[in-house]
């Protein structure tokens, strides 16, 4: 007879399928891009170009090079899985909100015609979400666990996140990083309001 704990384990692990699938899709796109002539980066977000607005969603899936993709892969998986702990629905909500706000802010702030691609907008959004969600109105034990996770994330990625915004080098979009983080904060606040409404 299967124990309840054993039957629950596959369902819990399935939460992490979403971030893994997202990263796998990015790698598949990069492989196809390397095989086919031309470059998919032309489908990225081009500031002040209304025709490129679909790239609010597509842009984070595209990368300028293999090193660009590789650099985003591990933090995207780690932070994405920490978001996905709350379920696949929450993961995709945070992803969409982050991509939309991060992309919109980048589209407005960047100089007209500037092309932006890459998943770092999501990395910064997931980071901000994980840090801010400690203020979620949950039981004390959950908030302590979230605080410990947030502390771990800050120690692990805090320096890189700060540098990516205020010390970004040439060719690195601090705008995408900054507004991706803003998107993560908004997603966390939306989750907080929804939980308060359910508890009311």
C-alpha cells in the first residue's frame, strides 16, 4: 500500500517542472537559432517600436550568445524553483507580470531602437519576488522560512543583482534588470493582496 507521504512527493516535485520547462525552451530556441541562418535576436524588444511589443513575452526567451544563455541558466533555475514552490500557477503569474513590467519599463526608458533580449529580466524579477514575499500574510513559521530563503538568496545573488543595476557594463541592460525587479515586487504585492482577500 502506498503511503500518503510517498504519493504526495511526485506532486510536490511536479511544481518544479515549470521553471525547468522554461529553461529547456530557451535552450531549444538557442539550438535552433544556431542551426538556422540569421538570428532570432532580431525578434527581441526594440524600444519605442510598437511592432516589437510582442517581444515583451518573446524577448526573455532569446539570447544574444551561448555565454549569455549559460550565464542566465543557473540563477533562473534556482530562483525560478524558489518561486515555483508556491505552485505552477504562481510561477507563471510571476513570470508574466515580471516580463510585462520589465519589458514595458525597458521599452520606455531605453533609447529608441535599442534592442533588448535575455532572461535576466526574469532573474531579477524572481529575486525581488523571493525577497519581498516574506511580507506575505502567512503563518509565522512560513514567514520565518521565507525570511531564511530570502537571506540565502541575498547572500548568493545580492551582489550580482546590485551590480547588474548600478554597475552594468556596456551592452548590459540595467533597465531590464531594474524593471524586472520592479515586476517581481509587483507580483509579490499582488499575491499578498490576494491572500489578504482570501483571509478576510
